């Protein structure tokens, strides 16, 4: 219910800001949220992580997003490539850490 409330507030702010609404405005935001958590050293299997790590991940992704979109000779689509690359690297690192901890199971 809180998620729906937040989505309503976001949509209302968007309409007030631009006098229109776009249903695709939040596309791939869930992918970015997962990537931010993974960069913040949250284990993908769950259970371990810290708020400081997630803040670090959010700041990192915010800086990269701004850099990609404000540098004129870089296409904005490269940000999605960056997110995908970070997620792939995190999956491999997460699996390696899990195997090391569990003894290769």
C-alpha cells in the first residue's frame, strides 16, 4: 500500500511539473534499484548488507547517470549498458563469494 502511495505522489508531482504524464517514465527503475543494492554490497541471496553500502551504491549510480547524460559525445543509452555490466559482474562476484563461504557447494 505504501508503494502505491509513493507511486501516486510521484505521478502527481510529474503532472504538476510537466503538465502531462508519461507511463514509461519509470521504465527499468527496478533494474537500477537492484543494481544499486548490489553495488552497495547487498548479497543477492539475501540476509546481509548495510545502509552505508546502499548509500554508496546510490551515489555511484547517480554520478554515473549524470556523467553519461551530460557528456555530449556519449549516448544516453550507454547508462543501461553500464547497469547491465555492473549487474553481470555482481552476479559473478556474488557466486564466487558464496562458493568460497560454503566450501564450493
